[in-house]
C-alpha cells in the first residue's frame, strides 16, 4: 500500500470515527437503559393555553411537549445543542424529512476539521447523506416564521445517553424512537412554541 493511499485511508477512518462521535451509531437500537428515566417518553398532565397539537419546547428543563388537550401532553426528553439555546419564539413546522442529509456549518468544520474527509458532494453541497451515519438521526422537523427559516431544527440523535443534557452542537435532539413518534403525530404548519432558556 502506498504512503498516499494509507494517508487517505487513515483520514477517512478518522472522519468516520469523528462523525460517530457526533452522531453515534444509528443502526444500534435505543435501549431504554441508555436514557435517564426522568427523560423517557410519557403522557403527563400539562397545563397550557396552547391548543391541541401544538409542540412546546422547554430547553431549560430538557423537555418537549406535544399538547394532547384536556390538560394532557406527551412529554419527550431532549438534549439541547448550542443552537437550541440561541432562539425562542413561535414558529411552525415548514417541512419534515425522514433520514435527512446533514450539512455541517462552517463553525462545526472549524471545530472539527477532520470531518471534511468524510463529507460527500450532495445536492445541497458537502455533507453526510441521510441514513445511519447522519448526525440528524431518523427524522427532522424544520421550523419557519412566515417565509423565513429560523434555522431551528428538532431532530433525532444516536446518542441517547445525552438526553437531558446540553450538548456542543445541534438544536433540539431526541432519541430516534421519540422523534419518529413525534414526526408521525404532527403535520406541516404545526405550531411550535420555543420557550426562552435564559441561558447564554
């Protein structure tokens, strides 16, 4: 094996390991023991003035609620990335994607330059195609205000042990089983209320 092909092999392997570090292994089913019991999906009493079907994101307490009406909601544990603390307000689900492609931001690539070797040319630029290696997990909801993309996402993760915590990147992460459950319950134009986190 030539020196050049060894370097390419090592660079590719390093990038793959780094992406798994960000995303985990999507082909590994979530074990409930990986998730703190306080953050497991549950139907709970929830007092709100929001109508049935609304999503309420509470980044400070690491929960997302899908309002069921009658004083009840389905509660999901979440992990909150830096972007998840950066925006609050009212939006709507503009689009939904199954196994979405991931396009790392310039800031992520500056923090993790080793990721560049594992990126592929996709329709939207350099990224990771949707599937087991995508850090966006199994599903993603894209939130807009009117005609403007908020750049705020609710998406899957393959690191279930991080649910209930703050993480370095991403918006709102849910275990794949939970994001699939939520994805199946909500439609385009669903109202989403993101509460202020009071965290800088």
